[in-house]
C-alpha cells in the first residue's frame, strides 16, 4: 500500500471503527450464548483493532488492503479441552458463515510442531442478523484454542518463533529447542484432554462433571471444585443409594429441563443484583441443591445445617423461587 | 397457583405504601394515603422480592381465585390495572382505592397496619402484589465513647416492618397470564390462621381480596386422605408401620389445627426410607404438599372407626358406616373383606 493509501485507511478506520465495535460486541454476546448452550467453559472475547494496530498490520502485510484485511475485528475463544474444539466449531457453524477453518496443527504436518489452533477466516452473520451487519463489510477472524494452545500463542507472540517462517530462519539448535518446547505444550494439551475423559475414581467426580456441563449452560462463572465435592458428598445420601449416573439421569437432568427458562433468568437477569447472592449459587452443585430443595426441602435443610450456614441455603432457595418456610 | 418458576422470575417495578388504621365507630384515626410511589434502589427491590418469594413459595401459601360473587372492589381493580397501558398515576390511584376499602372493612380484632401494593412482572407477564404489614418493635444499639468510657446507647424502634423475624404475613400475588378477564395465576398467604383465631379473622384476608381458596377445602382434605390411605394400603408392608401411619393420619385429621400441611405430615410421621416415594405419590395424584385449610365434611364417615375386641384378644378396627363389612354373631365375628397382607407385630 502507498503512503497515501495508508493515510486514507487510517481516516476510514477512525470513521468506521464505532460500527465495527458494535459488530464485535454483538459477535461476542452471540458467541458467549453459543458456548453456554453447549455447557462448555470458555473465555470469549472480541475486539475491533485500535487505529495504530490496524496501521501496523497494513504496513506489515502489504498484500492486504483496508477492505481485504481479515482481522479488523478479532475474536478469540479459549477452551479447556481439545475435545471442546470440534463441538464449538460445529455450533458456531450453525449460526455463522465462515471460510473452511484452518487447523494450524494439520498445516504443520506430522514432523513439525509449532503454533497450533483453529483459525476461522471471514466469520460473518447470515440470516436476519446479516441485515444489521452486512457480511460483505462486517467479518471477523476467529481463533479457537485450548488453554495450552493459548499459552503457546501468547509466549511466542513477541518472540522470533512466532510462526513457521520465522522458526525456519533460526539456527538449527535453537530451532530444535523451539520445536521441543512446542512439543511439550502439545503433549500437555493432549494429556489434559485425556485426563478429563478418565475421571478420577473419587466420590462425586462423575456427578460434578454432569452438573458442571449444565451449570456452564447458565453461567461462565468459575466454581470452586473443593467446595463442590464437599457439598456433593453431603447431599449424596439424600438420594438413598442411587448411583451418580442415576442421579443425573433421573433427577438433575429432568429438573433442569423442566425449569430451564427460570434458571436462565436467575443467572442472567439484567436487573439481577448478585451482590448478596449465596456463594453456592455460582457453583455447579446449586443445581443439585435446587433438585433437593424442590423435592425434599426438610431433608436438605437437616443435612445442610450440619455443615454449612443455613442463611446460604435460604439465599439459594429464594433465588430459585423456593422457600424453606 | 403461582409456580416457583414464576416467583424466580419476579421483578418488582413500583411500590407504594398506605397507612391503614382500624375503622372505629367514633371515626378514629383516618387512613393516610401516599400520593407518590416509594423510591426503591436495587437493594430495596431485592429485599421486597426475596420476602415475597419466601412467603409465597412457602408451605403456608395457598392457591386462590376471584370469588364469583363479592362486594370487594379488589378483583376489578386488579383486572383493570393489569391490562396493558397504565402509568404511574393510575397505579397510585388504584392503590389508594384498595387502601380505602381496607380501611372500611378493617375493624375489631384485625390488626391495623400498612397496605403495600406492588406492581411487578414475571416471565413477560404483569402482576400485582398486595401485602398487609404490621409494625414491629425492635432495638438499635449505637456505640458511644465519652471521656475514655465506652458504652452502647440503646434506642427502641417501633416502626419496623418486614424484619428478618417476619416469616408470614398477609400477602396475595396476582399474575395476569393472558388478556382474558380472569386468566391469572394467584397465590396468597395469611398469618392469621392459628387455632385461636376466629373463623371471621381467618377469612378476613381472602374476603378483603374478594377471593376464595382455589379448591374447596373439603375436596382437598378428602383427596389428601384418600390418596394417603391408598399409599399406605399399597406400599407400606410392615404391619407396625402401617398401623402407626393410619393412626397418625387419623389424629392429624381429628386434631384442632385449622390447616393440614402434607409436607409436614410426611416429615413428621412417614418413615425416612419412604418419605421421597410418599411425596412423589401425593404429587402424582395431584395432592399439593402445601398448606390447605382442613375441612373433613366429605370424609366424616371414613374418619369414624369402631374397634371390636374379641374374648381372645383379637382387635378389629373398621371404618364406621360401611354396611355389612363387619358382622358380629354370638360365637363369631366375620369380616367381609379381602385379605391383603398378614404380618407380625
């Protein structure tokens, strides 16, 4: 691009950026809803480039023009497990149009390691939402990563091993060490995924995972797992010998399905004041408490009071439209 | 009946209070009507919502419906206001009308207090809440330091309402669910249903509201009784447990308490290992676990039982009025029924 074209691009971006900020906010909210609907824990962020950042990009990537620049709006979703990536990609595909995603790990082949993530170009609205943000003008670049992939991307961002091209230019020994390090991150990523599917044989773990997948459909607030296991252990006897799988299938899932609209309201009430909310409302076992409070309030109250403050249970009950009285 | 989900989604919009003293023959104090709504911030809104949820979702709340014939202006005021398009001034006017009516009918042993009217929404529907609040006393302590000495100064507050100790109070919520005239989900609660209260006092709140209890108490009572008996006969196999449950059920129905709370009955009398199943069974058969007024009119016969004791110590307990069930001869007693089970104990 010429100096005049760069200057023109700067002016256009200053004028147009506010509408792209609105676009990025809408995309972020919609993607958060998609992530929630899958019951997956993920960090979702979207932002329109700052003016100086856009100019830098045009100076560095000379093949692009202002109109063709793919990441004027950048979106990032960071998940915990590799297994979450294809689930989210499919769900996003149901709501958005995009070019066939590039899996950077596939691009590297099986003999090299390096930057790994799913990269989606030209993420754009379709259907009625496209009226507000016409796809020809409003599109974003989406990076879908695991936490480990995110770690690699972040530490390598400012280094000389940011991409394959730069890595190839490094001295042999340094290149080997970079590859080893990236390999370590990938091994860790795969192990984290595997360990998640091989749940530890501790009481409450299976139930926790089941509750967690429903909980993340309601909120992205991270729970305290130690507290969760304590509450689950306390309440399990109320199910009189049923297995954790049975509890999910026969009690929690039907209760969740029957009250999903109200539960969504409780966790996403725009006027909701959570400053006085129970500490247990933002824990997956809140759904277990809901089920027990609805079906056996007296039994629940009796076991709860043996370990936790009664006021906390009362707050949970009231939030769900239940009463201990 | 208002569901728990509706209560979970309840959001208070506007609130107004009116001071309603008792009506006296000599005139007495007059009603003090607020001319503006009370300003509420998030914290106050949440306090009101939480108090309402706690009382309306409690086991002591009950379903109500507008009475077919009533002189109370309350039903029409609610029908009118909850249709779309009413603003703040209409809310104030309507609530003043409700307070004036309360003042007209509130006398004798009914405690004076404040009438609180709340405009709310839940799940996209519009509703109104009426609460009658009584003033309570409390104390406030303030730390004082003077000349190196420290003490707490105590002051008495006699204008408290909705304190943490107020668990039950006169409340009613009306949520309009469609534009049809009487399409509402309603629930009420009343603290004045103790054994010592007169029937007139017990009925005061529903009468003021122009409402009646949703299901006739004699129908609800009979349903609870027959479903409980059905459960005991079908699922309780231990003869000792069975007898105890029969006895508990009968004593519950014969007691002086004006209400029955099935949830409490299960908690207090049903063995732990079958409590869940008993509750589920009651709910499957559409018996609410919440409180309802007791009326044994429809089961008078079934509640009367006769006990026959034989010379050898055999005891036969049978419901009175079932002709031919028990035949007593000179040398034998004949029970004309099918044997369900035999057990020891």
